[in-house]
C-alpha cells in the first residue's frame, strides 16, 4: 500500500513538474520588426517566408509598399507604418519622401501624417524611420500622438537618439507605446548579428519581453531564417500588439543608466 502511495505521489510530482515547465515555455516574448520595407518585393517575400510571423514596417510612399502590404495581410503578418522623421543633420541621410520635420506648420504636419497613414492600410501602429531630430521635439511628438490616438494606433519608438521624448509623450497621450531594445544589424555582419540576437533574448528572459528591429539585408534574413526556426523552448516570437500591455513606465528610468539595453544610432 505504501509503495502504491509513493508511486502515486511520484506520478503526481511528475505531472506538476511538467505543468510548471509547460507554463515557463514562452515566458520570454520577443517581437521582431523588420524596417525599411516597400522598395523591393523580393526582400519582402524573404521576410514573409521566415519560419514565424514577424512585424513588417513599411515606408509609406515606396514603390512596392501597396503590394507588400497586400501580401502581408494574406499571410497573417502584422503591419506598421515606418514613418520618415527628421534626423539630426548628416550628409549621408538625404531627406526621405514624406518626412515629418520640426519646421512644418501644424496644417502641413497633419496633412503629411494623414497621407502616410492612408498609404499603408491595415496597420496597427507607427514607428520612426530616422527621426533623431523630430523625436526630441515635444511639440511635434504631441501632435503626432494626437493623430495616432484618434485612430487607435500604437507607437514604437525606434530610439535613434537617447534624447527621444516620444515614448514618454505617447504614454502621456494614452497611446499604447513600446521602445526598441535591440538593433539586430547595426553592424551587418554574421557574428555581430548573432551577438545582438542573443542580447535580445537575454533582455526578454530578464524582463519578460524585448523588441528587436532588423532590416531586410540578405545577411540578416539568412540569419533570422535559421535562428527563428531554432528558438529556445522558453522564447516565443509575438506580434507588437501582444506586448503593448507589458510596457512598463519604470523603463523610463533606464534611459540615464549606462547599463540600459537601449542603444541609439544617431539618425
């Protein structure tokens, strides 16, 4: 009888252990965003062929944007508008079509963001393409967040500058907001990409989630095709919309911390 009781207890312990382990699976959530899409249908098809759905960030007036948006909807991928915003002065960054700038009148600013939103139907939100100048400007960010709030859209701050105020103002405007944690391919080399991917996973394991931004470079997509097919059991790729409820106001305090995972590109 005692042996039978021990056997049942052992079996129950095994079930509980399995349940706990199952609950731990997917505890670390990773949102993968691919920026700068809309210029090449071939690049977009490689993104759509990744082993798990990712979030596509489309430039509003690029030649292939409408086609890429249609294909993304057909294949169940999430879309955001990759809105060009004014960078800090840099000779190698020409003005992008449809760029929002600090010097725009309110009327022109509103007309520009309306046109961009209309150019990419079916989006769930917006992130900035460049924007180190504009995302530091509180008045411009308030105007942008007003337009997003009207449409129920989220905002992803790409954090191209550590001086950005976009996330804080989005939260003040009650716009669902997230921040980029890792740029996957700032150095588009296999070893550097692998190191940044591991850093994103480490952040997700520590905090519960992380946002990773990459670009449609061949080296990046080749890496992601393999890495996303062989994720650790405790890591899951999720859409941005799954993370907006996880946004933590306490992360604002990290911006002044040298150990913060948020790094900027200065664009």
